[in-house]
C-alpha cells in the first residue's frame, strides 16, 4: 500500500514538472477584487460537512493552487416536514477572473482533479498576467531560406504574428476577408494553434496602425535626402482618377531606394490639377529638396512641372538646384513606345497574319497537339512553343514574333496538311469585339488575315532584329533599383543607329516590296526620334552629367561620341563647354558655405597683396617678397578649392572587366572613391538617382488594378492609397522588373509539372504498405477520420471566434 502511494506521489510530481508553468515560480499577489469575490462566494460552516477532514487531503501539491483560491459552496435542500439538508462542497476560484462562473471549478480531492484548472491557466484565462511570459519562454528552432536558412530560437509572440498576418495581406494583395475564410483558419489551427485568428475589422485596425507608423518613419528619412520623383495618372474600374507619386533617393550607405509616397484621387488629368496635387503631396510629406520629376510627353505634364517649379522657388527657403531649370525629364520608355508604334503601323498585315496563326494553334488542345507533331516532324531543335501577345503592348508582340520565327517551318507544314484545318481557319470571317471586349457577330464578313506568306515572314524577321534593341533599351531604362541615368545617352545613340540601318543605300537596293516597306517605316520612326531628341541637343543636361560622373567615360567620352556622330568640331567644342559649365554650376550649388566664404576671403587677400605689391615696386625689401609669396599661395589654395572638377576629369579612367559592361558598380565606386572628391560625391548621389522612365510608377497601376478589381471595388480611396503605399514600403528594395503577360518558360514549367505528376501517379498506382507501430495509421478510414476531426475542430474555432 505504501509503495503504491509512493509511486503515485512520484507520478504526480513528474506530471506537474512537465507542465508549462514552473512549480517553483512565484505567483503574483491575489487582487483585492478577487479575494472579495471569493469571500462572497463562500458559505457558513455546517455540522453536516461532507468535506473530508483528512489532513493529507488538505495538502495541495500542484502548482496550480498558486493561482486559485479554495472556498466552500453550500447547498441547502428543503424537505417537507423535515429539517433542511445542508451540504458543503469544495470549490476553487481563479484569483484573476472576475466574479462569475468563469474560472470556478470543483476541487474535491477524492472526486475532482486539477486538470481543468491547469487548462484554464495555460489556455483559457484572459486575465492571467503571466501569459506573455509563457509565450516568451516557449521557444522553437526556426529557419528562413531567404535569409541563408540560419537556425535560431524563436518564441511565440501574438503581436508579431498579427503584424506578419497584416504584412501577408498587404504584400500578396489579398482581400481583408481572407482571414475569415475557412481554409486560412484551418491552416492556422493546424500550424499555429496558439494564434487567435482575427476578424476582418480587427485586421483593418492593425493595418491602418502599421501604415501610420511606417509613414511617420519614412517622412523622417526623406527629410535627409534630395529626392527624384516620377508621376503618372490612371482611371480605375470605380471610374476614379488616380495619380501616383514615387520617390527615389540614394542613402548614406549608397543604396538606391524607391518608395511610393502617394496614390491619391485627382479630379481630372489637366496640368493645373496635376501640379496642385503634386504640391499638396510635397507639403504633406515636408519635401522641399526635389531634383527632377520624370513624366511622359503629354502637354499637361509640362504645365504641371512648371507650376511645381514656380511654387518650390517661391518658398521662404528654396532648396531647388539651379532654380529647378533641369527638373523636367522625359520618359525614355514612352518615347521608345511611340517610335516602335509608328513602325508597327507599316507591318500591321504581317503581324496580324502571324497573330492569327498563333491564335489557331492555341485555340484548342487538339490543334496544339497537331502543331507539336509538326514541330517534331520538322526536327526543329527549339522546343519552345508559341505564345499569344497583348496587341497594345509592343514588347509582348516582339516576344510572340520572336518565338514564331523559330518554328515557322511548323506553320508551313500545317498549311500543307489537308486535314489540319489550318487553311480553312483563315477563310472564316474575322472576329469582332465590342467596347467591353465581348465577341460579337461579324458585320463585314471579311475573312481572317493569313496564313503568313514567305514575304511577310521576311519582313517580320528584319523587324524583330530591329525591335530587339528597343526591347533591351526598355528593360534597361525601366530598372528602378539601380542607376540608369549614366547609360541613357548610350541607349539613345543605339536607337538612332538602328533606325539608320533600316535605310537601304541606293546602290544595294533591289526595289522589292519589303525594302519599300522598311524604308517607309524607318522614315516614320526617324521623324518621331527627331521630334523628341533632335540632334541630341534637346536632351536634359543631367543625362550627360550621369555619363560624365561615370568614371569610365567622363567628358572625353562625350566629345568622342559626338565627333563619331558626324558633328562639326566647333559644335562639339561648344557642347563640351556647356556641359562643363553645368557641372561647375552644380559644384557651386553643392559646395558648402564654408568653402565659399574661404574662397571669398582668399580673393580679398589676393587684392590686398596685389595693392601692396604695386605700392612697393620701388623697393626690394623683405616685405615685398612676403607679399609676393602670399599672392602665390592664395592662388594655389583657390585652385585647389575650385578645381576639384578638373582633378576628377584629369584622373585616369576606370577600365573594368569586359564582363561587367553596363553592370558597372557605379554606386560602390563613388562610395569608395568619393572622399577624394567630396563635393562631386554629393553631386553624384543626387544625379544618379534621376529616373529616365515612369515604368515603375505605371507598375503601381498594375498593382492598383489587382487591388481594385471588380470584386473589391468597395474599397475607399484612402484604403487603396494605404494598401499601395504600404506594399511598396514593406517590399523595400525588392523591386520587380518588367513582367510580360505571355511567357514560354511558364507554359513549359506547368506542362512539365503535369507530366511529372502523371508519371509519378502511374508509378505509385499500387496501394502503399500499412504503417506499423503504435502511432502508425493503418487504413484509409483512419486518415478520413483524422480529417473529419480536424474539420470539426476548425468549425468549432470559427464559431468561437465569430
């Protein structure tokens, strides 16, 4: 008997030691309110006490008694004609919970255990002050592959989990109601059972709090830097006009940053409205140091920038560089789009014929399989398939034409096969669509254009080679996570060179229709190029400053390029002097006031020494030598201060590896070598942040189109702005590049996944062996039963949360 009681005592101690709360920990003092509740719940003593008076039963060995107060509950039963029966029961009340049934448990040592009280403290009690300590003490090993997969101890923190939930909804563009969906709640119930999934209202509150907190921090950071802006306008499905304002700057660690600071509604797209809204946004953020604003070529944007420039210059303490005369920067990507669009008009029939051929192949799985068979019969080494384009995006048209050219022999074979239906497809009437994009019956009964002829394939082949340069230029200038201003002049020269190649010399011309089409196309594109770039004199001088501040090129390279373009020597020298004057003006703007005062003092010394020299020409005393030497020293000091530019321009050029090319780490170079040219380093930090494209701002409209879709059009403009801006801030320097809607690699990836799934399913068609062991799951019925249990728990959790 004693042995059994000893074993029971040891087992009870082991069970208690395995609990979350330590039995050796000190409990917080009992609140006075809880003691009053317990005293009120108590009952007078009675002679008919059913509670055992065994002293061993009164000993409380569990740690949970540190958090509960025992009392006696009296139950009086009235019997007719007899004395009342009075019964007493032992009960325990949680010292943290308020008066009521919550936290009240029976605690008779012979009938009741302490497990209910333990569960109450560990999971249920909302008033237990040590709950946060429990979360902090429970640590687990966790790793993040995106951060090197380093393992570390992580404790459960409900506030951090809530913040991560808000960030997930914002970054992944999920609706706020996502947290109320059954699948997400079930996932949290399985993965993070201690996390109480919030409702939509709670999530929105935390989202707005996080937005205000990060906006305040970003406002403080932007006050230390000179920013470059890009802006554009857009109309949503709600029929609201939105304007986006994006800021770019280089921090003290020489890292480039992009932040969307406003995504707000605008009354209309006029220049005055755009200018007023930009000024309002700058005042809201406390931004006064603006170097450039990059916009497309609309006339309204020119009026808006003039308005902003005048307002910034009229401030009490204007901080614009050179009064903002170089603030307006044209979007190079938009100009490329206009140039290519003028050329595609001359190839409209050839492009439409190939587009219809691709549409036939992609219209059904049977036609696609037939086309794959033709590719195999032609033994074409390229395994990539054709893709459809977006007619309004020339870069996607370029990808479609490039992919179709690689397998054009397969199209010819399909045309030769009588049973393929390829030729009959082009005899059908052309499809027509209404304003909403819905297919409507054709009224013209005009047959489809195609199939593409050999001459049309030749035209497209020449044009694709030409478009490749524009495609690469667009990708380069659209990058917003690295400087692009120092390579822009090279990109403009490459565009002009490709247009010139389309002009065929009279000696070589054969008079074919293809040559005529290409010549007309080149003439249209050159007229567009001259309209926006002229003879390179219309370029913003900051574009040349970016090239000069590249240690591989400097001013000598600009002179070399203009000479090779065929400009007169006098014009080249004039342009070089103008650029040097602009650089010197920037130098004087960025030079600190102390250096300017020192230069002024040295000038005064020079004048005084020259006067003393004149007055003492008749004597050759010791004072005259001192005055002469003072004059020489002052001239040397002035040269050192004012000719930091010459020192940089005359230093040897950098010759990096050929593999680097345009990927020269120019920010790293200025970070390391900047102390040798401190004022030029400040100029480089401002100029290299200039954007030559508004693609990054336009990508915000793509995000806005996904956030404000037809199913989420109830969002207010304020919520939309907070979602778009907060997503940009959370992503930080993670800036995605241009994404094209059609992609061969994506199609091949999903096709490969389907084949791998079919292969693995066929190889594992036999049933798996039953698991052995105590915890093994032996039958499929058990698996189903587990799933049902999980679903029941999930439903119960949903009902509790609701």
